[in-house]
């Protein structure tokens, strides 16, 4: 059996980072039915790798961008959002490893952090389940504590991170080897590490971040069973 953190890493790697857009000649923007975790100040790429900076997001409606790379091409078709950076570990280890991973914060956000310690309930031969475990995973991105009001934190960062959490859950829902998720909890933080859950997650990561915590029970079936 793969170790739990490696299973979660594999699920993170399968998150669909693509959205599909059509140029709107009236507004000069690109229309999208889903904007997922797109947010102002982040970059996206098109199918051939041209780079664009997002200057405005109307959730699940449109993106407005400035093209960074050449040749100049309107943003349309398949568009790829930033790939999430996965981190696992205890509070102390995660902060140390994430801080040292890269110096450029934009290259290690949005962050998906699996909080350890992980406890597993394992099952014997007569059970179709391989294991069951309660998980806490954080979906975080940069925020601006000097300029953002609480509503700005939530609109600009928390809501996109909730969409990222839902995209992660979609990966689990799409795999029959895992029990269908019916119940889960999402907790939002306009200032992560400042707002506390009874002091449990205070001052974890050395960066200004906002986002959500996802709490759920993951049940994996044995590979050779017919579930």
C-alpha cells in the first residue's frame, strides 16, 4: 500500500488545471463558464504556452488579461491555471521545508498542504476496505494584509481556494477505488495563521496567506475487490 501522503500527492497531481474560454469582442475579455481558482495577479498559459497576467476575474464569467509573452495572441480555448504546489508534514516540518523549497513565493502557490500526523484504520482480509483515515488539508494562496479588507481576502483568495479544494475532491469522486464522499467540512481563513482554530494552526507558515481547510474521511477500497 502506498503511504498516505503519496496517495494525496498523486491525487493533487491529477487536479485538472484547465479551463476553456472564448474571446468576447464586445468586452475585450475572455468568457469562461468556470474560472476555478483563477485570481488577479496570477498568470495563466494557453495551449501553446503563451503567458498572460490576470488583471480581472468575474467568477465563472470572464477573465481580463495582459499578455506577457509574444507573439500577441488573444487568450482563447484551453487555458491552464497555476499548478498547485504540494507540501506534507507537521506544522514545524512543513514550514521549514516549504520555506526552503523555493525563494519565489509565486512558484510555490497556490499551496496544498497535508497536515500530519495521520492516523489510519486498517482492515483485514474479510473487509473490502483497505484503510480509512481522517485528513486535514489546507488550500492556501498569497494575500495582501496591508491592502486587503476582510471581504477582499475572502473574495480574492478564500473563494478561489475553495474552488481548488472542490477540484481536489472531484479527483477523489472520479476514482472508484475511493468511497464516495458525502460529508466534508470546509473552514475559511481570511488571514491564515492569524485567525486560529483554538490556537491549533497559529503561526504555521512564514508568509501572508489566505485560504481554506478541508476536513474529511478518506476510505480506500482494496484494489482487487468489486465495489
